[in-house]
């Protein structure tokens, strides 16, 4: 019994070593490497926006990734210090519109429509200016919409929010989501 276990252990060890060598010498696309076969730099965070720098309007940024020593991909053998590919990561696109400023303008000057002018909605801002914030009701509604981050800047960006600020992530229900049935 003991010799069988030892024999099985030796066979499994040899198979593992053979497969490991085969995997490192097999030429693959660098972007299809498995986790553990490469490492990526940490994304650079912009101090002013507290978001990843280089973020595009689509909400993605790229970071350089390095295949480990001995990995063969894209017909090159890497040593762990050469960039093999760039990995796309999700990020929040910001364009300099501050959440605190938008909320402050909405509270104090919302009846003049200054908050909407700041966010890039001049037509609604002019309407609020001419009607004194739609008789106060528009000011209250806009304050709530800005506070809940439903109204975002008109260019499609997100607010610049302090690092520990009230950042909200909207959740949507569509055909890709479903409800888990309960056992009632």
C-alpha cells in the first residue's frame, strides 16, 4: 500500500513537471495568459480627481502587464521585466465637475439655475432663471437629483468626489439580470 502511494506521488509529480514545461514553451497570445503567468502595474491614480489617470469616455484605462520569466507568448521569450501586453481595466471617467460645487450651487443658487449652467444644461438653467427655480419646486427637485447623482454633467462624465465621499453606483435591472426564486 505504501509503495503504491509513493509510486502514485512520483507519477503525479512527473506529470505536473512535464505539463508545466509544456505550458511555458507553448507559444500563446500574451493577452490569453492565465492569472499567475503575468503581473500588471498598479494603475496611477490622479490626485485631483481620485480616479485612475488615462480613463477614456468609455470608462476603461490600460495598464502595462509583464509575463513572468520563461513565458513564451507572441513568439517572444520574456524575462519578467519587459511589457508583454496592456490590460484593460474599468474606471470612472471624470472631466473636472466637482460634486461638492454642484451641490453647493444647487442649494444656494439653484433658484437662479446656476447649478444647471455649471453642469452644462443652459436651456434648463435659463428656464429656472426666468421662473425663479420654477417657483422653488425645481430647486428642490434639482437638489435631490444632484444629491442622488441622477443628474450628471452633460458631457457624460462623472463627478469628482472626495476619496471617501458619497460615490453611488447605479444598479439596473434588465434582461441579463434575474430574480432568485425563493422557496415559498
